């Protein structure tokens, strides 16, 4: 049995990058929370670019693998992705409205299924109430999103992405600092 030991210096160097990146995530999260409209538009535009680039890659791939079955399907799907990406990029406000509607519906469905799961599976026994509470909060969020739709499209995506970035950064920072603390001599 071999054990690889990592030096304290290597751990400090690795966690230094994680600390830096986590601080960047925290700053980006705060900026998104403070300016959710800009963050919503930016996130929606990124979705458009991802769809467009993915569509172009699928179109090119369909011609490169022409002898293989599925040429037409891959080509058509790639064309639809490219068109969807272009549509999103040229209609960012409408895409934000559509994404917000989708998020609202998703939260309502997720909330309902989470509540049902909390009552039927009871796998955590004493903690199943937490699953039900999570479902109730998610359901309420979905209702709030749809209740304020389409006006919620201006802030919802950016706010949620910002909160996610903020908590990801905080958790990464905490993990990196804990790893550093563990290897430092007492």
C-alpha cells in the first residue's frame, strides 16, 4: 500500500488558488445580487452563446461524421440550436421572460414533488420535516415568481445566479481555509 503525502507548501499553493477563485465568485455574486437586471441579461446572453456555439459544433460534426447514421438528425438539431441561440442573442428581454416563466413552473413542480417525497419516503425520519419545508419554500418561490411574471423576469435570474455564486464562493473559501488550517503546525 502506497500513500502519497502532499507537502504543506503544495497544499498552501493549491488552496491559495481556491481562495482567490472563491473571492472572485463572492465578488461576482455580490455584483449580481446588487444588479440583478444586468446579471439576468448577461446570464441569458451566455445561454444564447452556448446554444449558438453548440449548434454550430453539431452542424460541423454532422458533416464530419456523414457516413455514420444520424446525419440528418444531428444536422437538424444543430440548426435548431443555432437558431435558438441567435434568437436568444437578438431578443434577450423576451428570452429572459421565457426563462423566468420556465423557472417559475419548475419551482412549483419541484416544490410539489418535494413535499410529496417528504411525506411518502420519510427516509430521514426525524429530518423529513426539513424536506417538506424545503418543498413548501420552493413552491412559494414558484408561486411568487409566476405571480409577478413577467415583471419578475427583470431580476429573478440575476438574483438567483448571484445568490448561487455567492454561496459557492463562501463554501469554497471555507473549505480552503479549513484545509489550510488542518496542515498548519499547531
